[in-house]
C-alpha cells in the first residue's frame, strides 16, 4: 500500500475491523482465509488449497469445499478468490472455486514474471500464456478494490517470490510467507526469483503499518510441536520475531536468510505445484486417454 493510500475507517474514525476466519490445512501447513465484511455479507477467499496427494497423484477438493460450506452456513456471498503469490508447497484451488462460484480471481501483476521464469523451467509449449490472463484481475502495488463495503489495499511484497503481494483490509493484513509467526521467523528466499534483500524491504513496509494491525500468515510449521497459529500483530513481530531480533539491518538479515536457506531442502511439492499455480490453479488439460499429467523436470532445482 502506498503511504498516501487511505486506510478504511468506520464513520466514527476508528479503523475498520473486518471478520477473518482461518482454516488450517495440516498436510501442507497452509492457512486459508475467509475475509468478510459484516455490513454487507460479502467475502473473499484468500489462498485456498486444492488437496493433492503426491504419493498417488490424487487431487481432491475437500479443503476448498469446506470454504464453500462455511460461506453458505454464514450466508456470505463470495466476491473474490485471491492468491497472494504462486505457491510452491500446495496447489491453489482458485480455478476450481471460480468454476463453482463465478467469483473473480486475482493475484499480483508481477505473476507474469513468475510465469515466464517457470515456463522456461518446465519447457512449456508456446501456447502457454505468460500475460496473467489465467486470472480475472492482476493487482498493482497500492491498488484498492472492494469486498462489500470494505476497501482492500494491495501491498507489493516480493522476496519470497517475484510476485508476492499482501492484502490490507482495515486492521487486518494478509502477509503470506513474508513474516511467519514470531517464533518461526521469515520466509525463505531461495526459490527461483527469490531475493533476501527484497524480502527485507517488504518486511519494513509491513512493519510500517499501525502497531495493532492484525497480521495473518500463510503457513505455520508449529515449532516445538505447539498448536497451529496464524495471527500476530505488527508490534509482536517487531518485538519478538526470531529473525528480526537477530538482524537489525538489511545486510545482516540477508546474510542470515541466505545461510538458513542453504540448509533447507526444497519443498517436496514445488515442481508439482508451480505448473498448476502459474496457470491460475488449473490442472493440465486431459490428454487423449482422459488423464492429466504433470511435468517434473529432472535436476532443474539441483543445488
């Protein structure tokens, strides 16, 4: 969000506090969100998961159907299906949910760079479009759209990926993998297109939001075996994020992040997921035998 962008406020001048409901998906440790405007009954689904079992190549819509059931039970109308970035650890259910609801899909405008990068990695045919047309809307930094009567601002927040964006609605911000829970730290930056210095800049923009802004992260890996958690505040992150308290400037943070990333294995679904997610959450078209196939380039991400 640009510094000059207005923050949504209630008629009495207080910051609006939209309703946020979270749904933890344990297989991939992902958190899906329903952002709703109580005054209108309209909502957005953020980072929905299409279930995938890599051991047998099976997909399912249990997680996404759970979001639809929740919206029905609460009498909510779904206006938007939003992704914060092309995910590397789960399939996006955006394509499926669009078919089921007719709601608009959206992602950040820099997804075109991710499409171009991964089109080359997968050696996809010329017919694969890298113009972002797989989504209904591509959001620019600082752009404002509406969920019911609620203004939602777009905050370009790269580093984890080239295309990552955050959504800021009143006192709630959906910050994907930029900052995880304070006891876990920050996003990795070693995927193709990742950049630790860019992540530092994105974190500073998020931490410039008001102290009591509720921050909703995209994953929780439950350090120490604690129960899943996904909500913190700007003040909590600034005071106790385990990476930020170790690194008070960009150079130190980037060095810390790169050293940590060098010890991490690639996500087990990265090659499975990206080819689906750069297509707006759509599975590859069925071939002549009625079966869809994923492409798995060998040694493409070999360290």
